[in-house]
């Protein structure tokens, strides 16, 4: 699975950027947005529930759906891929993590300073213009509060919805990391969601080596130096193990 060139590169401990997507958390049982909804939510597409328009039209329905998603995530645990990412970050000097996932499983696995391009489902912020209230909801056994304690208006999930821009600071930081990375690991992302999908291509333009981990081929596969056609839970631990070998 891992050839000698890739093994030699990672053992040199290059400046590394790890970019993860929904495929990684799917291995923990969290469905991706491309997967079909189940049960009560089967008649909706995620785009009908994760947009400013949906929230304006029926905020209670949207918040009910996010309560359901949090409940699903709360029953999930970091998998071998999440644990391996943490090992890589610890072992590679200056390594950083950029994730498109909103579930917080990287943090649960011990990864620190993750750049969350699409926000975090456990973070809440007031939807009222001018109110800057924001909080992290750490109680995974109860539905999140819906009323802002500062102004009384409704709270919304601190995630990026369809049609919204990514947080400017997070995107700028991710772009800068891609510019200086010597090695980029792309795991569990379809390469369909922009601007995150452009990050590995930007790194390639700056001379970085890129390995893609995905059972399926994507728009990145041909451009990447390596395509590992397997799960993140298989390939990421194998990469981390190289740093433990004598």
C-alpha cells in the first residue's frame, strides 16, 4: 500500500498539512451529506435543512434536525483514522490539521488547534443581527438550548450552511498552511466542496508532495503523487506507524 518513496518522505518528517473530510467520520458511523437521510428526515435533502433560507422558513425544523445530528454524533467515537491523525500531528514538527468536518471527533481524539473550515456543530451562536453571543455546548446528553441568554433571540448552529461563506480567518490560515507545506495528506474528502478542494492543488503548485487517501478516485487523484485506494482507518495508521519504526 505504501511504497518506498512515500515511506522515505514521511520518515524525513516534512512540514505537513493534514486535510480531512466527511469520509473519515463516516467510518465512525456519521453519515456524510451525500448519504441518504434516514427515518423522520428521509424526505428531506441536507440542502433543504442546512441553509439560511431553510432556517428562516422553519427554524424549529432545522434545529430539530441538528439536535438529531448531535445525538447521532454523541453516540459515535473517534476511529483509528482520527487517532492516527493525532499521532501524526504529535510526531511531525509543525504539522497542522485542517478539517471540513463539524463533528468535533478530531478534538475528542486529542488533536489540538484544528482549523475547522465549516465550523463545529457543538458551537452555538445567536442568529440575531448585531448580537455576538457564542458558546460551546458540551452536554452531549441533552438538546442544545435555543434561546440566546443575551438578547432572547434564537440560537443557530455554528456551522457553515449552503450559500454561506467560510470563516475568513480559518480559510486564510488554511491557505497559508497549503502555501508552506512540504507534504499534504488528504483523507476522506470527495474533492467536490470548494474552496477546501482547492487547497491540495494550491500546495502542489508550491511544490508540495500530496498523498490522497480515498477508496474512490476524485479530481485530485491524477494530480496527487500517491493515491491510496483504501479507508482512512487503514491508511492513516499505516503512515503513523512509519514514524514509530526504527
